[in-house]
C-alpha cells in the first residue's frame, strides 16, 4: 500500500447531519433514541459491565453522535 495516497480534491467529508433534521427538532426520534439509550444502560447494568456511563461511552457503543448521547442522557436524568 502506497503512503502517498491522497484524497481527490472534490471529495470532502460530510458534516454532521448534513441534509438531515437536527436531533433536537424531532420529538419522536428523540424519544426513540432516549429509549435506546435507556435500554442500553439497563442491559449494561444487568451484565455488571459498567456502573458509570459517560456520553462518550454511550455514543461509541451505540454508534451515535456525542451530542445526541449527551441529550439522551440529560433526558434520562430528568425522569
């Protein structure tokens, strides 16, 4: 594999949620994601894998963006 591989100038990385509605604008998607995070935390607690859940850990585990994980954890904290 050559180390001088470059990305063509017309290829750019897409920005977060480019062309998609923002997480905070969609109520049902927010509720669905919050429920996914709640289910994930419950599963992790049952398996004794973790007791403290950082937004980074949740985002990486569920493959969601960090801001969505933070918002979902804040929503769960208010329950």
